[in-house]
C-alpha cells in the first residue's frame, strides 16, 4: 500500500502523508477504504484524492448548481457512489444545502463590498464537505466518531507496524472512558500556499456557528479568536474578514471590552503568561474559545514550546481549526505532534495535489556545481539574470497576448529560508555577494557580454555532457541579437539605466528598506528588505560598494504590487516568508538556506509558484486547453516561460537542500522543462462529407461567438411566461404531460421526525398549495431566480416578479411533478418553510431552464443544417501554425523524463512514417497509446496511473478508453460489416458537436456508419444514470434527435439519406435503474425497455456494440 515493506531490522519510516487516519476515515465514507494516502484501483495505485476525483468526474467544470439547486459536484458524487459508500443521498444533500447557505452569506457580503463572489473549486468544496461531515458526527454522535477513528487507528497500526514493520510508535487510541470533547475538538487543513485557505477559514467560522446554534450550544463558546504569525497578516485578515461580512477587530491590550466584536484577530507574539504593556495574559481569554490558527506549523519547530501551549490553553474546552502548508515538517520530526496531527488533519491538499491538478506555476531548478571557480560562478549568476531578463522582455514585447492570462510583470527575488529580526552573518555574506555581482554586471560590460555569448552559444555543460541550459533561452536566441545588443537592452529593462556603478541607498524614513539604483539613473530598480539595514550598509561599505542615504521617502517594498512599480529585484525574505505575497515572482535565487528549515522552504516555494491564470483559475494555460478552445483564445507561444518559476542558488548546497525538501514533499523537481509536441496522424481515407448538425453558417457568422452564442446575440429578447400566457401548443409542451419533474424524497429525509429518513416506496406526487405558497417570500424567490439566470449567462432572458408568483399560484395548469412524502407537506413545523422554499425555487429554476431551452429550439428550428465536420480543423486538438493536423503537448522534465522523451521522439518519427499501430497498447511511464484504426486521428492517449507530467488535451479516462477499445474490437470482428466506420472523440470547446436540448447535449463520441449515399450519425455518451429519471431530456434524447432529423428532412428532401441516433452507455447497473425507474404507466422498467430507449450496459454485456449497430441499421 504505497510503500514497500522494509527489510527486517530496517529503520525505514513511512512518509507523514500516509499517517492521516482522520482523512482516511472520511474518504472511506465515500467508498475509498485505505490505510494510506493511496487507493488501490486494481491495476494501479493512485493518491486517494486523485482516485476520488476521477471516479466522480471532478476534472473540468464542476462549479455551479443545477436547476434543482444541487451543486454539480454533489450531483456527480451521488451519480457515481458505489455500494461501498456509507453516506446517504439525504446526508449529502443536507450538507450541500448548508454549504450553499454559508456561501450565499459570504457572497452577499462580497458583492456589497465590490468583490467577486466565491465559486468554490472542487478541492475547496470537498474541504467544506468533509468539515460538514466531521462537525455533524461531533455534535450528534461523538461516540460513533470516536469508535470509527479508533477502528481506523487499530487497522493502521496492524498493517503498517505489525505486518509491514515500519519504525514508528503505534498511533495512540482515543479513550472512550474519558471526556470525548477534548479528544475531538481540533481539525487541521494541510493546504498548499495559494489554495484559498483564507476563504475556507471564513466558511469554517460560519459552519461552526451553525452547529452551535442548531444544537443549542452557542453559550459554550466564549469568543472566536484568530491567531496570526505577525502584525502584517493581522491587518490582512481584518480586511479579508470584512469583505466576507464577518465582523472582526484587532486585539488591543488597552482596547476596552475584548468581546465587542465577533472575531478577535491577534498576533501570537502578543500572547504571554502575564499581561504587560503590549501583551495579554493567555488565561484572560479563558479556555472555551473557537480558535483559528493561521500558519499552524508556527510554534511547533521544537515539538511544542510556549506558543503551542498558548494555543492549547485557548481552546482546551472549545474548538480549533488550524491551517498550514507544512504540517509534514512538524509531524515527521516530533512524535507528540505526529500523534496529534494524524488524528486532526481533515483534508490534505498539500502542494503535490495542488501541482498535480494543474494549479500554480511550473518550476525548474538550475544546479550549481560544488566549489565552482570564479568564472563559473559568475556565469551561473548571469544565467539567472538572463532567465529573468527573458521573462521581462517577453512580458514587455508580447504583453497584449499574455493579458487574458493575468500574468504580472516578472519579479526577481533573492530570498533566505532563515527569518531573523536582525541580519545574520550568513544572509549578510550572501547579500553582499549578490550586490557585488550586480555591481559587476553594471560596470564590467566586456566580462558580462562574454558570459552572455558563452551561455547562449555553448550553454552550461554538466558532468556527463548534459547541457543544463538546453531549451531555456529559446526566445532570446530567436531574437537573433548579439551579446552586446542584449546587454544594452538588459541594462535598460532590468536596471533602468545604461550602466555604471551600483548605488546602495538606505531609505532612512522606512525602517528595514534599502533602495538599489544604477549609474546616474534616478529610478531605482530594486529594494532590499532586511532586519538590520544599517548593519548591511556598513558591511557593503567594507566591500567597496557605493552607499549613501536615499533620496526616496516612500516605501518601495509596499509599492511592488502596484502598476508602474520600477522595482524588478527584491532582496531579503523576512516579509516574503511571513505572509507577503505577490503574483509577480518569476525568478528566485536562494541565499542562506540551512538544514532543518523544511517549513520555510516549502513556504518560499509556495509563494513563488502562485499564478492567477486565465479567468483567475489559478491554473497553468497548458491545463486549460478545453476552456481556451471554447473561448476561441490561442495559447501564446512562449507562455510556458512566463508560467515557470526559475530557481537558482548562490551556493550549491542551498540548491541541494531546497531540492531535498521538495522531493520529501513529492513535489516534482524539474531541471529543464520541455513542452514536447506530439503531432497527430490524421486518417488517410477520412471522408469530407461526414455530417453533423450545426446552426446555418449564414446565421452563425453574424454572431461574435459563432453558432454557440448565435441565439443569445441574434434572437429577440426572451420573456419568461407562465403556461397561462402561452399558445395552446406551447401549453401542451409544458403541461401535457408536466415537463418539470422534481424528486424531493432524498432532500426531505433529514426532516423526518424519527431522523431515519424517508423511504421512496410510493413516489407520491405533491402540490405546493395556497397554504404553502402564502408562507413563501416571493421577492427572495425572484432574486434567486435572477441569480440562476446570471449563473447560466442568459443575457437575453427577461424575468419579472409577477411571473414568479403566477407560476406558483395559477393552479389551472399542471406544469410540474413534485415527488415528496406526505409528511413533508404537512403544516406544523417551522423548519419545513425552508424545505418548501427549496421546492419552490427548484421548480422555478427547472421551468426557467425548460422555457429558455424551448425558445432556443423554436428559434433554431429553421436555422439548423447538416454541415461536414471537416469544413475546418476545430474538431482536432492542438491545431497551430506549427501543427496544422493537431497535436498533443506533453510538459515534462528533461532530466527526470529523459527516457520518456526518447520514447516520445521515437513515436513522433513513427507518426511521420505512418506506422503508429506498432505502439498500440504500449504504456510509457503511465501513459498508454491506443490505436483505433477508424478514429479520425492517431494515437489516442489514456492514463493508466497518476502521471507526474502534464498531457494536453486531457487523456482518456477509463470509460472512454474502454469504449475506444470496444469499437476497435468490434471493427476486427466484423460488427460493422458493409459500412464505412468513422469515430471521433468529441472534445469540449469550439468545434465540439452538440445539440441544444434543455441545457445542451455534447456527447463524448460521434460514430458515423456510411453506406453508399446514406450515413448514420450516432451520438454516444457514457453516463451515470443513478439520479436521472426516464423523462429526463437526456434520457429521451434518442427521441428528440429523431425530431431534429425529421425537421431537417422537411427543409431539404436531399437530407433523407442522413439518419441521426443517440445512445447512452450506462455506467449505472441496470438492476439499480430497474428498482428506481417507472414507465409511463407506473410500472417498473425492464432492461429490455431501457435498451429500446437506446440505453446500453457495457459492464453487463460484452456485445453492447453489436446491439448498437443492430439498432442503428434495423431500418436499413
């Protein structure tokens, strides 16, 4: 399980990430039982979070809510839960409802403050979901929680210590005979820097308040206290809390009533055993507090200490949430902290997960050989300078193309992993060395130009003949400028001067700041932020560097993140490691890195790789191929350079120590990133007349966004109307039978008086009666429906409050079916008002979605036509000027993946020669190459395990890969005899083929069967159906597509040779659907009936492709 069994007598230890028993138990509730951070998938092991993400299809768009108000992430989880899951639909929907309420609370405040509303990313939502589960257990069944954790601990001890023999003390069991609360009153979040832990903290405050109030324990908490590591972060947290609508105040020892505000924010340095002028006695707060600890690793370096004790005192009878990116460093070194955090870390989204999901910059390290001579050392630092200069020049030369990706002006930082109030000798020495290097570059042109020419022409060759700079300076080489020209431009762009000597100027009015200026220029190019500025200036004088008092009076450091800042270099790390952050950091040179400083190193790294990204996704552009394609945005050339943090070191052992800490965290250490382009081989005999349904070109060309936005841009404004205001035929569409269907059995389970839920045995149909409607807030419903419209981006839809009331009160028209038990509709319990509100808004959203789709279908009815899919190349991934036939891009490290690069190079040659089939089924470091002879292009790539490199577009998942193999097998066995067969993976984005049907239908695959002048176009979509109903538009799409086919034949008789078909490949077992679904007469469906609806069951029927072919060709 994720680690090899150590040899007898071995002292091998298990990485800390595999000890997290609380996190393991929470995953087991979803069917992922594991005793480590890995989950066994049968043919491979993957990190449990990755396995969870893949099973529930959380890659890609998982934000927003469906018409029923259910978060898309919860919808996908519910659709794909298996029999091993221990959570019910009722529980998941109730947790989701609570998360929605707190999110709405925060977003209302953020909107009022002019801030963007939160849209939780999948890992943030899961963090909140896991928190809901834990708090629910803690407040309602703490005995079960303790018993479950003890069971997990016992299993963990038995497996890893008894059976596997790893050298650890057994994890201690919780004591059921002792007071339970102090054993369960702490949770921790292992969160990568930049993963949004501040907003998670705000949500946690609201979550805990909810449980206190719901269970009558509000008086159990004295105060909410947020501990910060320093004054700067105190101020930042106060601003952030205000934006989220959470009242807070900074602690002041002379500030009067400590409890005047909801949250007290205090620098941990102000806590002491006894009160003094600027500090407060920790005992004065009592022990019944809700404590939030930012940078939870602080105060644990020695395994405890006074800070750690203060934290324990503040919440010994209360509760604490802790947040840190570096719990592993504390938990791995100190047994008492290991025992604590293994049972407290609720969610692990450390940097290895953050990076693996495509967030943050790439990083690459340039090694410095041990004991270099002066010339090699100078060249190494010039390489660091060139690396930064290349990024800066790219930004200034091509800023317009980078603008959509929210890239900031690059910043070069020189940082230390040691944080001291004064200037340590090591940092002083390294800082002076860096300043001497800058001075040398500025006034010794000949030496610097020679180094530039050498590096660009000859590189930096290590032992073994490897050029460490291979591919690093491609843009500078493409410019075709000589060393002299580059040097002069570098002086101007980086140092804001034309050369001269370095001037080190102490900003006397700003403690700790020293300005850097070059030659006669009045514009500074850099700033030093250091604990003891006077000491450093004196040291610079001793080394013959020019120093003086500054002519500047304002802080250069505080202006670094503002537009127009002249600062290109930042030296000194005190602020950098204590919470200061910037999107600008792109080049990092390490100074004074010592041993046993893993937490600081990971923090430095985390702050350096922060990336805002396109649409503030925080993701690298290479991970956003689908979204960029949809938006019609081409990924700029060389953007990979801008999205990479380059790491250098003043000394070789600094790099070695930095590398070790990253490797211990399983963070990929890159020494030379390469974007390997793998061109596609298109099918030789691909027909040019394979048709798909699209909006007429004459219409689509009038819309800025093409066919996808034609309705929004060109149609008349859509006004939402109730059935009573529609034409008779339109009324029939919505009311005969009722088209909006809503099953509230799962949602009402937790409202049952016996708390055991309600079984959906009869699926009773209910109505919202006048007595229910009288208790609803119509204005609130109206505003929520407007918010739904905004989320859907239906800019051409008008909704009035009158139509909201009319839809609910006009009982002449039966437009919905609401399934709920009788007790859910009974009057008498106030909490049911929330349930009735949820029913009403869900029905309104459902109707709104149906109505908008209906109007779109009406508008498009005479505007659709058949067009060949090959009319352009949008159906191909990775089309560019260099790869007009399409391509994959594999981002990997030149050193770690040297073997894979050679294999990919061989494959590239094979593609050019046309013998790709020789690679069929080959697996190369987790990447499988699939040959399907009737697919539009070769090869298809699938992932067989967690990859430590990126593939764009996303490789096939298991279900998709299985379908492709099944089509290939069916081709070989003659299942398609008599037909020409063509298959296309229909990737989302511009060029994707879909048909608008109540929200849109974009199948994963399109299959064409051609015979003579006739062709059958088959949409195929593997899909979980557990939470769909027989009357769901996507389930009935096999009928809708035939209506579209008939309309197109009426428009043009020559279309008679084209047939349209649609199939669902169910990922839900047929027996489950048989037990849940009813036909129109109310009888249980049969598998045969579902197959007549073009629903096939791959896992149960090896011949399902044959059945598909038979159904499609039956009419021929």
